C-alpha cells in the first residue's frame, strides 16, 4: 500500500492545556480515505502541556470546519481502517486551551478491543443541539444513542 509521504508532518506545540470533557465507547464513525486531500499523517512527537512534556503516538489528522470554526479529529488507527465506517473502541472529546483560545479535538481510538463490536452510539459533529458546544459557533458535538 502506498503512503502519503508528502503529507507527513511534524507537530510542535507551546504550553497548552488538554482536558477530556467526554468519552464514549463503541462509536460508529466514518473514517476518511487514505487519499483524502485534507488527511495528514503525524509522526510520533512530543508536546508541551501545562502539566509538562507528553509523547503523542503517530496518527492521522483531519480538520472539520463547522460554521468557520475548526474541529480537529485525530485518528489512532491501522492504515487498513481508513476509508471505511468503523466502530471505534473509544472516542474522546478534548478541550484544548492555549494562548489562541479554546478549541475542540476529537480523538478516535480503534484496535484496543476485540473486533466485531456492535455500535452503541454515533458521533455527530455540527449538530444544532447537544451537550458539547463547539467554541465560537452555535453548533454542538454529541454522541447519538443508536
């Protein structure tokens, strides 16, 4: 399988606070294709948070624009899981706070549990209602029960 060598980037960050504001297991989610022009592959790297340095494993990253605000989605998956609808073992909603303000990051994890898990929830980003507001918009992120 070909990789997107040109899309591999190295991330750096200044002191930032990351807080998991919600977590849900067995979430049905559409994963972008490996050929998606907005999907970038990020190498394992160190970030500096308000609690000190942390290692972040390699992952795919894609942004979703919702009413002009960027929601970042990090995919911690195997390459063969891209371009499919999967049941994620766990999805975390993370509030990221730094000198530029507050934003939301969605971390998608798959491969932690047994395969063939039935989904219990569906991830909805940009919903007109919900529990988790997207900063600087009137939209929400929610886990819809199936």
